[in-house]
């Protein structure tokens, strides 16, 4: 924030992972000083694509863990439930 040409757009509505703020980012003619570069110039997309599989597996693991917890709660409820008197 605070760099000329950088704008933070609207916050995006998501399904799940609500604690993570996700918004549109716009970089119009932004000049980044060499000391602020992370990695090599022009390689950002490659860095992003190299990390994407790990991010996807992390999300899948979180979903599987949440599903397991819900299943455990459901089974416990089904065992204790009294129906029809």
C-alpha cells in the first residue's frame, strides 16, 4: 500500500476460508525498487505456478479434516438420538 499505481479493489465473496481477506489488486505502472524484489524480475508467474500444487493439497487436507470432524459429530448424534418416543 502507499505505492503510486497500486490499488486495492473490492473484497471478493468466497465460499469458505472467510478468515482470509481476498481482494482484487491492481498494479498500473508500479515501479518496484530493486531492494524490494522477491526473487528474479519477470519470474513472478512461474513462482506462483510452482506453489499452486502445494496450496491445492493444503486446501484438500483442510477439507478432508473438516469432513471427518462433521462425520464424527453426525455419527455420535445418530447413536444418541431418540426418535418416535
